[in-house]
């Protein structure tokens, strides 16, 4: 695997730490800024909204930029946003910096993904995406507890400074490792070509798999700490350890997914999403048992992140001629899941069904993801049949055949 792919993963780790660490700093920030904890929680929601908006928007606006230039520009804006956030005197300015930082992070994600797949052979694209997305897994295992620890020890502003410094260092690494100018894998691209690809129904089915599958995981994970203390009966001091155990599962899952998704994309999707459904079901039924919950939290991380390389591989397989916008929209789909999953989980809790009931949301969203993956498989089968017997009624068949030779679908 080229060194540049690991450098891109480092960039995701640095910025992804900011995405997660606020969950451990909300109480401190709320007290310091003089706002309620729910208002402080909007800082997390604002980041997710910025990701949804930023990925497709910046993918189009920077389509003709050299990739290294775009990546460095996004990281620079992200660093500036965190410096301003660390110095901000009040809540509203910090809220604005969270949105701006998230938009820049989304742009980095989109360009990093297409850069990574351009650096490797077609049969190694899922592996490359596993390395890049592995930075996000490490952010949950290392970045979240480390950011929380720094914030509790030296104040939440120190955690913002730490993220800014780490991102600046990864920016230097991007400049040193990636070539300047347009690289040889960058075919001439146009906004019209990228937008035309977005009309393919299979692409939106794949996005549904992404949003519903990751939403199923996040619906459970978002309330996991509260469920552990209120339902399972684990002491607060043990909650970070259990959450880190989820992160270990995520690293294991994305490693497995990266190894098998290139050759077996649908088997990977069925296995990983099926794991999410079964684990969520068992959590809903056994959340009051400590040993069972401990094991299931680990398996939730495995299933959730094993699907990550597969859903990315599906998008790049379907839209290999327009990877920038298609990949950016998949980043947005992840964040739709991040937004919708916790929202539905919160509704269940507010209705009085208890914290363990959020696992039923995970079951429902997981089943939707399985259904959309199955639909994608069926549509792929019909496309393959048309490719095998092209006729005048299917002029796109030759294009589909060419697409299939470029990347495994």
C-alpha cells in the first residue's frame, strides 16, 4: 500500500478526533459557555450537518483543482476553524466554526477517498479505503479518549488546540508525500459528467445502504454510555473502557472488510449488516447483562466498520467514471445516517421505552440496509445480463461493460 494512503488516513484521524471528542466534553463546554447541555449537543449536530452539505458542494467546486492543492486547502481551513474555536469568547462563534470545520473536513474526505483509489490497482480499492477510513476507527479508539483526557486536564480549549496541531502536522505530511499538480490517474473531468452519473438508480440504492447501515450503528452507539450506566448497571468509571472496546471492534471490522470487500462486496455487506441487526436485537434483549453487553459492544464495532470498505467500493464501482461527486455524496450519506440514527433513538427514549429500546432502531435501520443491499445485487444482476447480450434497446450496455472491466462491481 503506498505511503500516501496512510498519510490520508492520518488526516482523517486528526480531523475525525474532533468529530468524536465533543461527546466527552459537553458538560465542561456547557458550564464554561453558560449554555445547557442540549445546546452544547448542537455543536455535534452542527458538525454532522456541515459534513452533509460540504462533501458534494466542495467536490464540485474543486473538481478541477490538483488533489494535493484541494487537500491542503481543506486542512488549512479546518485548522483555522479550530484555532478560532479555541479562542472564541462565546457559544455562537464556536457553533459557526463547527459548521465551517465540518464542511472542510467533508471536502477532505471526498478528495482523500478518490485520491486513495487512484493510487492503487482496481482490485485493491477497498483495501485502500479501509486504510483511509481506518483513521476514523482510530479516532474512536485513541482520539476520543485522548481528546476527552486533554479537555478534562487542561480545559476543552486545549483539546481544540491539540486537534489543530495534529491536523497541521498531517497537512505537512500531505504536502511532502503527494505529488503536486494533476496526477496521471486523473482523467479529464467535468461537472456535467459527474452530475450525469448521479442519475443512476443503483447509486442511490448504494447510498441508502450506507445511510441506513451506519445509522443503525450510530443510533445505538450515541446512547451507549447512558444505556451502560442506567440499564446495564456499569459504573461511570468503566464506560470509557467499554466505549474503547467498541473502537477496538471497529479496527478489527475495518481490517476484515478491507481484506475481503474487493473480491466479495455483497457477501461483505450481508455479513457486516447482518451482524449489526443480530447484535442490535441481542442488545435490546440482554442490555441488563454486563458480560453479554460487553461482548455485543465489541461485535457492534466489528459489524459497523466491516461494512465501510464495502459500501465505498460499491459506489466507486457503480460510478467509476465520476468518482469525485459520487464518493462525496457517499460521505454525505454516512452523515445522514449519523444524523438520523441518533434522532430516531432519541424519539424512542423520549416516548418512554427506555435506553435499551434504541437497539430496536438499530434493528429496523439494519433491515433497511440489508434490503437495499439485496436490491443493489439484483439490479447488478440485471445489468450484467444486459451486458452479456447487448441490443439496440440497451445502448448503455457497452458502457456498463467497460465500467465492469475497470473496477469490480
